[in-house]
């Protein structure tokens, strides 16, 4: 249950980072690169 809460928190943080990037492609690319490993690990499940 705790792991699920952590994943939800990480997902919400990513959404807020994307919203705050306000279309800055450089910042968006950094967010994707930083969080890409999270997305890949979830797909393996």
C-alpha cells in the first residue's frame, strides 16, 4: 500500500513539473529524461 502511495506521489509531482514548465521544451525534455526510468520500470510489471 505504501509503495502505491509513493508511485501516486511521484506521478503527481511529475504532472506539476510539466504544468510549471509552461511549454519550455528544454525543461520538458529534462522532466521526461529524469522520469523516463520510472515509466519504464512500471511497464515491466
